[in-house]
């Protein structure tokens, strides 16, 4: 029998018990957002009516955007909801183990625990393999991802969490077009659009995964995506929204270069990243812990993401923010160091 933890607390970036941070480096949302066209679509959504329960038009538009059969489009309330649902499916099909990247989003492991799947170090022993590329928290390529996909068992499910692919600022995807046809591709456009408060996602199923698609549909409650989520996902495939996204990436590259230089000027060691976020290790005064640093910065309206929950203690993940936010971080850090001396 599974034992559940009382008072379970989820660890995420963004608003907390103190409200919305004035300068939020803790989420990976596109700091150039929100995308005007997508936001307008969300605001114009008619919330007085149910969405089409079959999401006929939305599925058709997403399928056309990816050039795949409409039957391969699986909608989800969010990426996290899909993570739990596909884990439940693997468990119901007799799966016993899951493989996770060394540093990864906590919901992969949490879903496995809830559904009784053991976490194993050998991918060959797992029936469900998770990968995130670009990865979080590092924003880098997933190590040996191509080999992982090619060498897995015939009945093993591989899910590529592509939450940050639209926010890639450098590098190229590891998997080939042919390899992508053999894995599940999980997509969450709300980060790239700067609309993380709108919860909606979708997955592109592998070729030949009709039974799995049918099972996931049976496990899904009715209307997983509300009208606002439908509006956002439909806007995602429109040419003007994709043009806005491409333009925003150019701005983010400039901001990222400035932000890395600023962090390094403070003595923060920055790890390489291909995305609009990166990990860094602040040099801590002997009398201050990282937790105390994060709490002190939070009182000044600045929130960073502690990466302990990703299996990377001693570091923080910070998203690329506009120059004014970067300067606020530098000023707050200088005050904190001065106060500790």
C-alpha cells in the first residue's frame, strides 16, 4: 500500500506566500511577454460556453502546425497533468520502473511515486523514460539522448518534455526528425508566450501509438482545457505569434549576455545554457547560507529558484530578465554583502 506524505508541499517558481515577486527570476517564462496577439485571444475567449468536448478545431490546427495526423494530438490540462496521466497509463499497463535524468523536474518522480513505479539508474530496466531538452534546470542538451531513444526496448515509452525548446537561444536539438516520430513530444507554449497563468498543453504521440492515445483519452476527464487555454493553444500556431516569438528570442539573447556579465562581475559562477535561463553558484559569505540569501533577496522583491529540488544543491536557476531587473538584483546583492561584513 502506498503511503502518502501529509502536508506535501510543491516546489515551483513564481508567486508564493508573499505574492507576486517584483523581479521574478524564478520562472522560465519569456520576459518579453506576454505575446500581444496570444493575450488578446485569451481575453476574447467566451468563458460563458463550454469548449467543444472533442476539441475538433484545436486538434486540427495543432496537427497542421506539426504536419502530423490529427489522431496523434493529445490535449492536456497542463504539462504536469500529462506527466501524471501518462505515468498512470504505464502503471496500469504493468510498468514497474521509471528512468529520470540526473537533474530533472520534480513532477516526474512524484508521479512515479504516486503510481508505484520505482526509479532506476539503468534505463534498460525502465518502462517509462523521461527526458527534457533543453533540460531544466541547466538549459542544456540531454546527455546521450539519441542513444537512449535508439537503444530502448520496443515496449518502452519515452517522453521528451519540450517546454523550453521554443525558448532555445543557441544550440540545436539532439534528436533527428526520424527519432522524434518514435517518442512522445510534450509541449507547453505558455512559457514561450509569457502566459504561464493559462494552463494548457498538448503532446504529439509517436507514430503507431494508437492504443496509448486511446488509453490516455480514457484516463482524461472531460474538458481538460478551458476556453482560455483553447484560445492560447490556437494562437500558438498562428504566423504572427511565431513571428513575435522569433523577435523576442533576439531580445533575450542580448539580455542574457548582459545578465551573465553582471552575474560574473559579482563573482557568481555561471553554468553554460542554451536557453533563456541558466544556473549559477553565488559565492556565499561564511556566515550566510544559500537559503538565507534567497530569503533576504525575497524581502527586496527578488526571487531566484533554488535548484535543490532538481538535485543540484548550492546553485540557483535564474531566468533572463530585462536590464532593470538585472540591476535590481545587483544592487540587492551588494547590499546583502555589505550587511554581512
